[in-house]
């Protein structure tokens, strides 16, 4: 299962490589895998996933003229992954709503889905577009905005990146489920992982703690313990094993 965790890493690199090529950056996939791996490494020592994304942007932009556009692909890569995670959690939650007597989990999952839809609508709204034109550092903002606007037109590119993102997340979740099986945890079923893990991935991506330590363990104990019927100590042990 530890070796299997390299599989989602490859898919994450492939997704970003595809987005880079779609925006005119010709770069070897091997280099992108290295940079993606470096970003994942630094995520263990920096707040949330922001530090890892910053590392990726700095490494990839070295020697490039369109540095803001490179950074834009990193942000777009993160946003696509976030969107697919929210959709995956909501899609997996819907058939099993009756399994959860406490409605708070459904509110959280569908609340994130609603926030995503509202956020996209706000970004495309005329007032926000007018505000974008008035922001300082117009050239940098324009390059970033251009990457996001291009994504709206390049629907096949975004669809392909979303499909790869789904493979990355599904393989990662299955690897974590495999770790739980290796530990002898039998309380949580595989479909629960496809609901809980997207929430955990999203929250630990926020710059709340260094490497997500503490936050991730709390989430594992709450989600798998309260909603999954797993001993909270086992849930925390699974979280630590996955981080290690």
C-alpha cells in the first residue's frame, strides 16, 4: 500500500503536465513528476498545501518568461482537484444518506458543493470582472486571469484533467483503505472512505497547521469515529500511518 501511494502521485503529475501543455508550456513529464513530488514533500513541513503549491510554482517557473502563467496553471491544477473532490464526496454521499442519522455530514458535503457553484458564478459575474480590471499589477493579474479564462474555453482539456484527477483521488483513497485493512480495521466500509477522505483532503489543504498534523488526526477521529463506527484510536493511528 505504501508503494501504491506513488500511483496517485503519477496521476497528479500527469494532470498538471496536461494543463501546462494546454497553455503552451512544453516540458517533459519526468520533470513535472519530480516537481510534483517535491511539492508533496514540502507539504509535510509547510502550512497546508499552499506551501507545496508555492514550491511547485517556484521550481517550474525557473527560467520561464511567463512566470505568472506558470503559477496560474498551478492554481488551476489545485482548483480542478478541489472541484473533483467535492463532486466525488457529494456523489458518493447521495446513495448512503439514510446510513447517517446525524445530518451534519450531509450539510458539510452539500454545503461545499453549493459554495463551489456560487464561487464559480461570482468569478464570472460582471462586478468581479470589473474589479479584476482595476486591480494593481495588471500584467500579472491578466496572465493569471487568462489561464482561468482559457480553461473555460478549453472544455476538453479541463474534462481530461478532471478525469485524471478522479483517477488520482480514487487510487489515493483505495490505498488508504488498503492501509486500514493492513491494520485490521474492519468497522469502516470502502464507500465511507470515498465520502470522508475528500473532506479530509480539502480541510487539511488549508494553511491551518504544519503539514496538516493535528488537524488530520482530529478529522479522522471525528469522521471515522463518529460517523464510521471505528474506534477513534484506530482512526488516529490510520491517519498517522498514512502521513508517515
